[in-house]
C-alpha cells in the first residue's frame, strides 16, 4: 500500500519545478499561491464528493434528503 502513495517520476519532476518557482517568490506571492492551492484542493474535494455521490446513488431515491457528505 505504501508504494501507492509514491509520486510518479513525472510528478517528482513537477514538484521539483514548483519548488524552484516558489524559491523565487516573494513572501506575498508565496502566500497568494498557497491560498490558491488550498482553494483548488477544496474544489477538487467537492468534485470528488459529487462524483462519488453520483456513483453511489446518494441523493436519489427514498433517502434523497439525507446526505452523509456535508454540502
């Protein structure tokens, strides 16, 4: 299972490039970047939640009002 959590070679390269970009940023630029990354992570989480709700049929049928995921 631990091997599933490793980055691919392409991801490692991307991380290295990002690291170099961040090193060249001012504090304000870095903070803005961090906030944007966090926002994108939350949007991705919402997207995954909607995909799972669709796949699992949550929100359809007799229990449509009950949602185990927060909205």
